[in-house]
């Protein structure tokens, strides 16, 4: 019986090793296989085949010295076998006078092309031919290593919805014949903005969940931050990549201070800045030195202003207001204008901020946005207009879908009394 228990323990350890290594290496495995088969859907299936092979062999033969290389070579061997079978099949059909599209030839090497399979996979998963939701789901699946249930839990949607998004995304990429490449020339800027948008949206959903019982979803923040760092390493000459990396480093540094022990939100003014992560802040400043003047870089500069202030009252709100003015010129948006109004209110008084907020009241994009009445309530409270402020906080509480934010807003309304 002891021997059976030992074998079971060994099998369990091997299975754990397989799952751990696959989660770490899956993106690189899929990227390397996609370069061979030119189809991310087929590449993921072959990577899963390698995972199954490891689950069968490692408990019996032991975990290899380099498990990641073992999985990669196994998946690539199966990919090469598949390509050879396709070529043989195509030749046989040609012999009888029929034609079949052969395996696509290797793409010509361009002078500014980046020969990195992982980067190619990132650009493929974030291709503009896909919807934003599909890009996010596919990126988390292929590059984040998340399972369908994990993605569904992160975004509070049914598993079937996520599964359909991923299947449709793969089908769309195949039907559109999206090349497995890093774009170059004029196309790169547009495609890169799509990649950065996906990473940014993933982080934001983790940093301030749009719905559910928790304010934060740390796994999404970690996945997005890791992707931003990978991009910065793979594309060192792209300033806006470093701008996004800097922004996420700064934002992530505040995570531990943004909620109390019971998970309740802690406002920026009340956060214990000693709990901000100094290492992430230093990484943010390092990335900011290589950033440019684009929207993510400007947002990173705003976050840097907060990171520099040892106390809330030390914050350089005039600088933040000026940076929001610059951001508004780069990306005209009612949300950016609302953030600028907050900065102006801190720099020049609540009346100046309220005037800007009231000018945004008729914006259709903000009609159901809970932060508009929340900001207005804060400004009214600072002006002593208590009854109006309480009504705004209550309206904001009705609009938000996040339970923690709803609790906070109702508490702020109640704290104003009658």
C-alpha cells in the first residue's frame, strides 16, 4: 500500500509540474507552432496535444530536465507532421489534376520586421479584424494562459459566452487569412494601438471591476502587467509601449492600499502610501524615461505625479490638470474631460471643477456613467451644498454595477446626514 501511495504522490507531482510549466510556456509554444501551421486555432490544439502527451509520459518516465523545451519540441514535431501530411495530400490531388491550397510559403523578410514568434502571436491575437471583446478573450487564452472558466469568472460572463468568442475569433482570423507577422511600415502604428488597447482594457477591468462583489481582480492586473513588460522587452524602440508599461507599473503599485482588510474601497486621499509598492514605482519611473508623448505616456506622467507625492496634500494638481489638458487634446473624450475637471477642482477650487462637470452633463457617453454624479457629489459636498451632494451620491450608487463601489457611495451619501 505504501508503494501505491508513493506512486500516486509521484503522479500528482508530475501532473502539477505539467500544468505549471504549460501555463508558463503555453504562449511561446503556441507562437512557435503558429509560425509552422499559420493558424492559431490549430496551433493551440497541437499545444494541447503536447500537454496530453506530457500528462501521459511524465508520471511514467519522470519530468524532463527542461520541461518547457520538451513541450515545445513535442508540439512542433506534431506541427511539422501535420504540414507534411498536407503537402503529401496536395501533391496527390495535383497528380489527378485537382488543386488544393498548399501550406503558405514563408513570408519575405522585411528590413524592419521583428523576428519573434511571441510578438507575432500578440499582434495576431489583437488583430483589428476582431472585436474588442474577442481580442481580449483570445489574448488572455493564448498569451495569458487562462482557461475559459477563468476568463469567464474574471469578466463575470457565462463560460459559453467566452468559449463562443474564442471560437469565433479563431475562425475569423482563419477566414480573413490574417498573416502571422509583426506589421511594418504605416500599418504598424494602427496595429500596435490595437495591441496596447487590449492590454490596457484587461488591466482596467482588473484594477476597477465594472461589476461584481470585488473592486479588484488582481489576476487580470498581473496578466496585463506581464504582457506590457513582454511588449516593452520585445519592442524597445516603441515609446508608447514604454508609456503603457509605466502607467500600469504606477497603477499596480497602489493595489495593496486601494482596499481595506474587508475589501472595501479606500479613496486616494485616504490611502496609506506606505503600502504603495516602491519597486513597482521605481519600475514605473524607469519605463517613463523611455516613454514618448502619446496618450499612454501622458497618463503615465499623471500617475507619476501621484507617485512622487509622499502625502495626498503634496500632490501637484496644477501639473496634473495641465497633463489632462494635453491628454484631452490627444484623445478628446468626455471621460478624460471629467478627470480633468477633478484635477482642476483640486488645483483651483471646487467651483471651477463643478463648472466643467456641469458642462459635461448632456454628454450621451456619460449618461449612465456612475462617476459623473459621483464627482459632482464630491464637488457639491466641498461647496457645502449637502442635499444636492447626497442626491448625486445616491444616483451614482444606482448606476454602478460594482457592489463595493455601491456600498461606498451609499455610505458617503449617508455621512452627509439630512
